[in-house]
C-alpha cells in the first residue's frame, strides 16, 4: 500500500479527470481503504480488483476509494520495475524494504501539496463495510496526529504511525532502519522522488 500522503496527492492530481462535486468526500474516500489496519476487516473488502471497475463509483467518496486502489496498483508496478532485486528477498524482508521505499515517497509527496488544505476531509467518516465507525475515526485521527501542521514527520513519528496502526515494534524499527539506508543512496532517492509522475502516467491509461 502507498502511504497516506501519496494517496492524497495522487487523488488530487487525478481529480481533474472527474466531475468531483465534493472534494472532501473524495479525499475521505481515498483515505478510507487503509482504515482496515485499525478496523481489522479483510483486505478484500477494501482493496479488491472490483473496486477498480468503471462501474464501481457511485459518488465522490467511492470515486476516491477507486483512485486509492489504482494508486496502490500503479505504485507497486513502478517500484517493482525500479527495484527488481527486491523480488529475490524473503517475503518479510521484501515487505520491509518496500515499506521503507513507500515511506520515503510519502515524505516527498507531502512536500508537493498543502495537506492543511485537505485535512478537514478527514472529518467526513463512513463505514461502507459496516465496520465499527469509531475505529475508522481512530485511523483518521492517527493520520491527523502524524501529519499535524502539514510538516514532514520525523522518522520517530513515522515509527509511531506504524505502531498506532498495529504493526509490531520490531518491524517498525526495521522499516526506519531501511529508510535511513535509502537516504544514503542518492540514486534510489532520485528514483523514488520521480516515481509519482510515472504513476500518474500509468493511471491515465486505465479506463475509468
């Protein structure tokens, strides 16, 4: 999964393709799928391929939900192309390394737009799968806490984000260590920072 600032930046860029009546509902919809980390519902209920169908969106919220799933898809392809060596790693090691890559992209993407102008969208909360709505709200509050004031979180704040959504501390520590290693590799940083434009180009070829 992409991290939240990548999802919001991606949704804002993609919005020009759609007739969005309520941007707050649209942004809330693009944040919603990853609330499953806190609500505990199955991933298939939020990220299944069916949500990418042109027939899925019925309003701005579900359009944002659809865009979330497309963002995840094109990001995965992009980073698999840029870092093919990850495919040879054991599953957990690959997930840790890829999570660090996505975290670094999140840091770059947050600097490309003003999150303060979008934060109010996280007051619009829905539970389309019937999950406990207070848990969905809790996830949105974690996002607001992590990215307060629209500033790039420090590594320790990102570590806390992972802990807040239920990841084990040992895994969160490994992600932050991988992030530190990435920051020492200028070529990897360049590829990650430039990946957003590649994702948009790929998404624009998908019929919606």
